[in-house]
């Protein structure tokens, strides 16, 4: 069975597995999401993507919900990690290092801003 070029877009293209298998029956809670379910998020998937997810979950021998939770958690971790750090060019990094090494002297506007901020900051010991 030849794969067509549009299969690279998993959101819209149908998924054609090379070999279809049925889900393995789970013994007990094998493959079930862990932890108490406290919030529900409903999502609809295009037919091709849904079939692809079901097939992948069956290959792992886990429930579809557990498979989706694991995949989404991994992706969320990658996004959070990528967005948690600044990405500077070499020039920006050099400018920042120079400012840290020799900070500018405080001007009147900065001193005034510090006084205003001090009114709203409570230091607890």
C-alpha cells in the first residue's frame, strides 16, 4: 500500500497503518491514566488522526486516554522548557554581559521609581 504525499500533515490526512492490530485487553488498570481525574478536556480529532492515535496506543498496549495524556504531557513539558529561557543573539548577550559588568549609574527617574516602589513593597522577616 503506497503512502501518499499528503500524509505528512497528521491533522488532516488519513493515517494508513501498515498492519492493523486490535487493542490488547488490559489486565486490571494497565494503561489507564494515573492519578485522580479532576478536570476534563474534550477534544475532537480528524478521523485519520484518531485512527493513528488508537493504533499507536494499541501498539503500546495502553488505553487511548493514557496514550494521549502521556503525549500531551511530553509536548507541554517541551513547550514550557523552550519558553522558560531567553534566547539572545550573540550581540544581545554581549550587551547584557557588558551591562552586568558595568551597570549604568542611577539617574533621577530611577531614584524616583525606587521611592515609589518602596511605598508598595512590604519586607517580611
